[in-house]
C-alpha cells in the first residue's frame, strides 16, 4: 500500500535498544562526572592536607622554640640561684672563720693591734688635716675606744670617736676634714688573707 512505511523488527525491541543506549549514555556521563568530582575532592583534600601539615610543622617549630626559650631562661635562673647559694655559703663560712679568729685572740692583743693601726692611720691623715674622726665598725666600739686611750696623739691634732658606727667585722674608718677617709676595717686590712681563705673555701666546697 502506497504511503505506508514498513517497520522492520519489533517496536518493543527497538524501544529497549533506544532505552538501553540512553541509559548507557547516562551512566557514562554519571561515571565521568563522578570521576571528575572525585579528582576535585582528592585535590582539595591533598591541598588541605598540605596546609594542615605545614601548619603542624609551623606549630611544632613554634612550640619547640618556646620550649627551648623557656628551658634557656630557666637554666639561666637556676645558674644564678646556684651561684647566689654558693656565694652565700662561702661568705657564711668565711664569716664564721673570722669570728672564731676574733675569739682566739685575747682582748689585750686585739686592742694592741687596733692601737697600732690607729697610730698608723692618724700619722697618715694628720699630714692633710688636724681634725680627725674615728668611726668604729659595729662590733668594735668599745675596743676602738680603749685603743684610742693607749695611743699618743700628735700635738696639734684632735681625734674624736664618732657617735655612729660603720658596718664591718671589726676595725675602724678614719675620716678627716676635706673628705679624706682611711679604711682600716678588718676586711680591708686582712684583704689578702681573706681572699686566700675564700679561694680555699671554694676549692673545698665545690671541687669535682
């Protein structure tokens, strides 16, 4: 019959083939999209992982630097504290040794020693001033007073005992008008012996 087209095969089969092709195309596109999305996500993950690793390394460096800085400060503080403790121990032992020395020397001998030092100081200072003042160390007020009574003061020179004291383990300071001051405290007079004793104490206490 004219005007009619003859279809080959089953329409149902053709529809199935078309539907199958469409489905395969869709699946291919979906798989392609999934693959693309997967690559994007993986790249984003890797980028973020790198940033995280960098941040962790940065934090680790910062923490390590802070710890090292803290440790260094603590070490300096401990060294200072140890040095202070050692110095205090040395001075305490030295002070005890000097006190024992004072106790071993008789009062007469000690006053005689102070008298000789007073004569020496007055002889030196009287060349520059005729008005002198003796300032005793705290422990030696009476000893210096007694020593002054035993010495002969040069004519024309006045020597007074000050009403104040000066810190020291013993001895005195002689002051003259014009600012002259002669230090005869025991820690000055015995400086060489004291330093030698201090070195010996350090050697004994802290030798390794």
